[in-house]
C-alpha cells in the first residue's frame, strides 16, 4: 500500500475533519490508525471540493517563477572626466658642492651637517698666515716708494741749489785765475823765459777747470728746472706694481674664506679641520632653503592638458601639497616618450619634503565620449569574450520581461562602467540578481 501525503490546508477543509480542527501531526496519526475510514473520508472530501485544490497549485507555481529584481533607468552622457596619476620625484631648486678657490690647510669649520645658513655666511677658513706676512712686506715697500715719489714731486731742496751755485762760482773763479796764469806763461814762453812744457801744464789746468765748470753748471740748471716728468711716471709705475701684488694677495686671503652663495642647509660635511685641500675640492654640500620643486614626466600626447602657471595638488608621503606649474621642458625623453613638467611647491613644504621623495600628480581630464553609466554588478559575460546586460521591457498584458542586450565597456571607474551598445536612454537595466534571471523570464521591479 503506497503512502499519500496531503497539505494541511486541504485536509482541514474536508467535511469530516473541519469540525475537529486537527493539526497536521494528529491528522497523520489518524490516517495511519484509521485505515479505511480515512480513505473514505478523503474520497468524500475530494468529490465535494475539487476546484480549490487546483487553484492553490497554480498560485504556488506562479509565485515560484516570478522574481523581484532591482533596476536602474539609464541616461546617455556625452562626456566624462577621469583622473590620471603621474609619478615623479622631488628636487631642490639649487644644490651645490662647495669648495675653496685655492689650496691650503683647513683651520676652521664654522658649520656642521643640518645647520641652516644665510647668503654670505662663512662656512670654513684656510690658513692665511703666510699670505698676511707677504702682504705686510709689500705694504712696507709701497710706503717707501710713495715717499720717493713725494720727494720727486716736491723737487730739489734749496740747500742743494745753493750748494750747486757755490760750486759753479768757485769753479768760475779758479778758471779765471788759470786763464790769467796761462796768458802770463805764453808771454814768458815767447820771451824764452820758460819752456814749452811749463806752458802746456798751465793750459791743461785751465781746460780741466772749464770742463768741471760746465758740469757744475749743468747740475745747477737741472736743479733749477725741477724733477723730470718721466722720472715721476717711472716711480708711479713702480708703486702700481706693488699695489697689484698686494691686491693679488688680498684676493687669495678672501678666497681662504668659504662663504655660502645663497641661503640653505648644510646637507653633507666632507672635510674636517687640519685637512690640506686642493683647489675646488668639495668641502660641504649645500641645499637651498627655497621652495622645493617636483619633476614629473607626462606623456607627449597628454602634455596639452597641463597649463603653464596652473595650480595642482601633489601627493608626497601621503600628504597633499599645493603646487604650481613653473615650466614645461621642451625636450622629449626618447626612452619614456615623456616631457618633464616642473612644479614649484608651496613655501611651507621647504623643510617638510625631502629631496628624491616620490611625488604623484593627479590630473583631471575631460573625455568626449557618449555612452551610459552602469554599476559593475549589471555586467554579465557575453559571447566571444564580450559583455552583456539584462534589461526589463514591457511585454504582453503589462508583464515585465527580461531581455539580453550586448554592450561594449568603454571605461571602468571604481564600481561603475561606461558602456555603449544595444541600449538607449530610458531603458531599465537590472543591477542586482543577474545570476538568477534568464532572457524571457517575467520579473517584478522592486
């Protein structure tokens, strides 16, 4: 004998059990124990009310097949904005390894790593003792030559002129005496009183005095005329040569002090006191304290989206900084096919942003493209690797029917996609539960 199970609501409506209001467990026990009585009661109830059982089964079938789905009504767009991120690194406006312009021994270092200095501030010093000694010697020589020049400019002293005049007068008197003596000797020689030798002796003396008188007169004339301009100019040239030597030593002394060419921070110290350095050898590395820069490579085809002097936000070490485009370098990197955009950060970032830190520039770009935005949950796999979606459309008797539409994904953004295809504005697209429906199925819109 086969077992038969009935739904509780059907059995409860049977005449034989309607008055007793038995629950389903008690009814089942009664069926087993009652045997033929239960069978007879069932047959009687079935003959009296066949229609309600058929109606209940139909309702159950309909409620099982009709699903409730969530949809969105799509609207066409014709452009959209996307955010592109480009990566670069931070740099300083100026960074210089500093060294002396002359060699020597380092005797003093005034700064250490991390110290901030201003323009013109002394960083280090070389030994200048030898240079100072040479300079003092040249200055003494200059003083001596200046005294000589002053004497030349004043000319001879009156005492020198008077002495020269006295010498000339003395020679003139002696020459007059010798001339008189020669005249007398000539007379005596003609008379035969003296020899020719004696006459020649007197003549020689008078000629010698005449030569001495001429020399003394020339010296007197020179003193009376003053110092010659050529001699004064020659003395001035000597003084200028000494001054030039002094200036060279002074320049070497000034080069013995290493000074900061601009305000900055000592990033690295390379030499200690007592070290003998050569010309140009790096002593310290100086980094400017000014506004830091960011250099970012932008693809050539996207460089037109960057405008000179425009303001952007740059992300460095998970912190945003305001930056302005200072210049766009014209050269294109042959390896990356990018152009370098230089941005100047806000002044407050000078001591917060390290050199060489990774910087990210976010640029908003407008794309002129028509399509429809859909949540990514609305996508289903289509044929041959393409994509599709389910739309809900009006069918016969107002029923909502599921239809499949082929689409093309144009752009993906977070949890939504831009698509185009066999859809149009105003269509309702299923956004959730796509795995539970099939084309042609009737659904209810939530």
